[in-house]
């Protein structure tokens, strides 16, 4: 066995020298998988740990009990099953490569090893090859031939790695461009040299077909010209002259077409054959522009038998003064057809769908009409309010901006505010309007073009005039409301269950959030409304006109809970004591005294203070009333006292009497006098009670005082009508009773409970 490159060793088609190119379709995808696994070269995936690679006359795994094992498709399959996981896709691709070409695996491995050795500072040292996993016996020959091998720069290496893909896809023009970057003769790589020769031959055949098409076109034979253009396109699928010629000839000829026989892979296609276009329905290529993309659809859709061969769709972009741009459209639409995700804004384009057979163009194209890529805005929608229109839209990313115009019955409306993606127009009258929005784009020659324009009809409906002020006043246990504004509306006083909208908010009749009903409060005195005791209500004004309403201002009305069991009594010294049952959930209770036409809150008492000290208020002798209510809990609320709860206390009217001893005459006193005095602030009531003086004799030394007006003998009576403030009534006390006896005065009549009797000391009322 030889140990130098150049021997006839190994499998059929084994290398005689180092490869300059892997010449494997899909090499870029293979390298991406290799690098994702962190592998230096594909050989790292082919041998187990502790074993080395033999590459001299094939690809072998050396080491272990079996010493030397050839790595072919079977071994790759075994490795894929054993390792699986992340290694699966890489090993599956290597297996497919090996099955297609038994020498391809070694070409790839040697190409990668040479690249690594040439890039390594110690690439000429056999130890470097051993470190890369190469068998030590073959490391020396490998590094010697790698050092003498042609070195590629970055652009050349890209060319040799992409050449196989371009050739496999029929992109002969691209393959020729890549071949031009490589050394003539393939740099000693025989397989590469043959491929370069095939590329050159195919380029010549394509050029000859183009020349023939041009001559036929000059001669007026459109059918022959199209036939030759189709042959050129099959020879070089990426030939722009062939593609553009097919589109031009097909449209000029009104749809006459030619077909071609099958051709496989990189094999030379067969001669074109004319087919009868009338045998199939005429196809139409439609384009549906959208804000960011263009959808291309073939109608009628191709039958299932043709779907396997498919169509090739390209976009032709007209560039003023320059070559027409050709862009492959590969994205598929979920609804059928193709999607151009990035059409050139502001430019004219056509789309062409070419039928394929075995990956080669198989007939004349179906061409769309010219499309100016100037899409309109999307999502154009509007909302209206009181004399207002607000519109929003989404502009395409390639647009320079928009021109928006609002047109009414009297023509364009000025003063609209246009922002990015939005418009606001105010001060509008009731009526119908149309909003037109056109997008602006920059064309290749620098001019600004506009889209066809999107139109959106909108109506401004009548809205109520809102309430601008709401006031409330507490009057006689009720609250009286007043407002301004809402002149043309049905103004409702409402309480929103979940918080009121902001004043000025525009509302429409929405079943999901209906307007609340007017306040269900009963009517009170003076046209007011009586809130429920214990309630705190935020009352808002709502101006309603048909199905539209405008929220107005609001205020808080609080009616504290009523206080039960109130009692008031004068305790002297210009004070009165107030007692009551403390209302539940009240923190404080306020006592309001109404006296002499004035109302003053004298005390606000907390529960703890009330229990400890009680509640006293300062009062004058005149009549007064005390109203008790729980103190309001809401600041700035309109407070409406609850009904009832007031205790009326009459004026402090007092009748006083005294027994004035008679004048002493010699050894005896004259008869005693009864002096009755009336004290009354203000006007004297007409129903003053009658005063009676009662005497009761006693059996012992100390007589017992009369307990009631009937507990003794009535001595004197003074009618209420005879009493006048400042003018005491004096009457002699009868002397018919035998001492000792006790005297006492009483008040009798309906007004007796409202008059205080001021009695003298009991000792002055005993007669002995």
C-alpha cells in the first residue's frame, strides 16, 4: 500500500490528489450543522473517542479491537442510530451524500482538513494533523501535500463551496460568476476541472440560444423567438435576459406558449417542443397588494398533477435608466399562491409565474399586469363625538407619510389636525363626511407619488349640550338641585354604580354599560328630593339626547342616620342636658340648637366622650329645639339632616310665689300675703296655668306638706290671665285655719307642664 497521494488506491472514483472544492450540494447547510455541534471537521463525528482517521485511500476508523474499519453508508447509519440526538441531522446528511457519491465523503473530509492545516501556524508539522485526529502513519504525507496545495482566499473559498448549489439549481450564470473567481484548470482538482468545463459549455449554449432568439425576433418569428428564449431559460434558469425575453415575447404574442421535455439535475435539457395552449384553460396571474406585502395568485389553480412540479414566481422591477431587477418569490400564502414580503415601494413591478418540470422552466410564463407598489393605509377606522371626528390608521413602513383630507357637504374641511397614524377634526357641524387618506412614496427617479387612496365615510350626529355646573342646597330635610347648561337635553340626576365618568365624557347607549336610572328619591319640601337616611351618594348630572349622552359634574350628598330616643331638659345656669340612643356605626354625633331664629352647631361629641361626660348645650331662656344627627363622614358633602330627630323645648316660663308675713300690730301680726310673680321671656302665652295655694293641717308639732293640689284645703286661686311679667299679684292668706299647718302652691291646667314653678323654702310655708 502506498503512503503518498497519487496512487490508484481505494474505491472507484477515489481521489488521486487533494480536492480544491467539496462539490457537494447543500455544503453550507452541512457546515452549519457541524459548527453547531462544535466540531472542527466532519471526521470528529465519524470516529469514537480514542480512535483516529485514515484518509489516504478512503475514510477509515483505526484503533480498537477491529483495528481498521471503512466508513461508508452502513457505518454512517449505525453512528446515527447510536448517537442520535443533535448528531442525527448531520449524520443523516452525510449518509445521503455518501449514497449519492461514494467519493464525496472523502472529498469533504480532505477539503476541511486541508483548510485547517493551511490556516494553522504549525500546519506543516505532522503533529498538527495527528491533533486533528488523523492516523499518525498518514499525517506526514497529508501535511506535505497540503503545504504544496493551492491556497484559496476568502472569496475563492466561498466560490468553491457555493458552486455545487448553483449548478444543481440550474443557476448557470451564477455558477459561471463563481467559476470566474477560481484558477483556470481547477487547480489540479480533476472533478472541479470537469465541472468548470460543463459550466462553460452550458453558458455557451445559453448564449447561442439567446442569439438565435434575437435573430428570430428580428425576423418577426415570435414563436421561434419564444422557443429559443425558453431553451435559454432551461439551460440557465437565472439568466435575466432569458427571463425578461420570455415575459416580453409572451405578452407581445398574446399568450402563445412553448413547452420542453424533461431534463434532470445538471444534465443538458432536451429540445423545446411546442404545445397547444388551448388544451388547458387560460391562466391569469392576479396580484393583491397589502400594506406590507403583495399576494400573487394563479387562477385557475393548477391541477394536483401539476402541483408536484410547481411554479417559479419572480418579481420584475422596472428601474428607470437601469436594468430590470429580478427577484425570486418563494414565500407561500396560506390561502394558496405566493407572498412577496418586501415589495419595492414607489416602483412599478410585474410578477411572472413560470411552469416547472423537474426543477426546470417548462413553458411560457403567466404575467401579471403592471402594479405600482403604493399601498394604501390599513385599519382605517373612526369615532365621532360632539362636533368631532377622530380617525386612526396604520401606515405602510415604506411610506414617506400621508395626505389626509376630510370632505363635507360644503367641500373640504380645514383645520383638521393630522398626526402619525391619526386625525382629529373639531368644530364640525352635524352631517355626513368622507375621510380620504393617500400614502406618499418616493419613486426611483426622486419624484413623490401617491397611492390610490382609502376612503372612509363617517357621520357627525347631534349631541346634547353638557351640564357645566351642578349645585345643591339642603332645605327642610331635602336637597334642592340646580344646574346650568344642558339646554337642549334631558338632564338626569343619577348615581353611577361603579364611579362616574369624567365630566364631558361622551356616552352612547351601550347594553354592556347602561346609563343609571334617575335618582329614586322621594319629593320633599320646596321641590327638593329626600335622600335615604344613612346614605352617602355621589350625584352626577347626565345630559341625554336620544341614544347619546354627555356626563356632567357631580357632588356628594350625605344624609346621616337618624338619632333615636332623644330627650332634652333644662338644668339651670343657661344649660340643657341632652340624652339619646347612640346610632350604630356612627363615629360622632352633632347637636344643632335652633333658637330665636338662629341655628348653631354647639357640640360634636364622640361616643367615648358622651359615655363619660354626657352632652350639654348652652341655651337661652326662650324656646328652642335640638336636632341630633350622626356627624357627616364625607368632606365637602352637602349634608341633609334626616327627618325627625328634633326635640322641642319651650321657653323657660316660671311662676314664683312667696308668703309675705303681715305687718306686726302691737302684740299681733296682721294677715299674711300671697305674692305670685310671673317670669316670661318674650310674649306671654295665652294658656298660662292657674295657680292654687293649698294648706294641710298636722296632728303633731310639724305639719306635713301637701303632696298634690287635692291633698289639703284650697285657700287661694290665681288665674293665669291675671299674671303679668313685672306685676306681682298679692292676695291675703285666709286665717280661718287653726295652726299649725303647711302651705304649698301648685299649677293647674293644660300649660302647667310648660311652666316652671319656683317654690320658696318649705320652712317659710309653715304657719304655727
